[in-house]
């Protein structure tokens, strides 16, 4: 068969065909570097990313760009897993608890049992005074209990 007919059927450019024919027998250009990257990555238990792997390669006199190392690590499927360190503010029982000498009752059956807030009108005034600027409300009359 004619090469022109094959290229037309495959919808491939002639230059692409000859490029692949030329490189069909070539070995991987970065085979040695890939082996070194995998060795460094596994030596450090997967904690090294492409930046630190690049630095390790440069120590061994391999002048290689960090972008190339990242691309090769992506091809090899090597990805550094960063462990997230979560912030935990809980410190346990800090300090000491003083004994209840005057026998105060610190329990409540329902919320806001403070005598100051027992009147609902006073409570609304207190709540609104923090939510709205002063010009939006007038002072309600305070009812005595």
C-alpha cells in the first residue's frame, strides 16, 4: 500500500509518522533518573515531595530541573502525602477546682434564671440594645417584680 493512502486513512501528518518511526527503538531518556527518584522517595517513606527529591538529586550531581522531577514523579505515581496536624485546644483539667464553701447551687432548671432577666420586656431591651444601634429603639418602662 501507498504511504500517502495510509496517512490519509489514519488522518496523520507525514512528519508525525516519521517522528514516531525515528523514536520507536529509543529507550526512556530519564530511566536512570526515574530509578533514582523512586529510590529517594521510598527511602524517606513517601514524605519527600518533588522539591526535596530535586534537592537530593542535586546533591548527587544530577543537574535536573524541578519541573522535570515533578513530571516524572507524576508519571511514576509518586505523591507526597502530607499529614495534617490538627489544632487541639483541649488541655484537660487545668488548674484546681475550689471547694464550694458557701454551698451555692450552680444548677439551673431552665436558661436565663438570673433575676435581672426574669422580666421578658427587660430581656428584649437587653437583647436589642446589643443587636441594633441606639437610635432604633426607645427605652421601655422597667416593671418591678
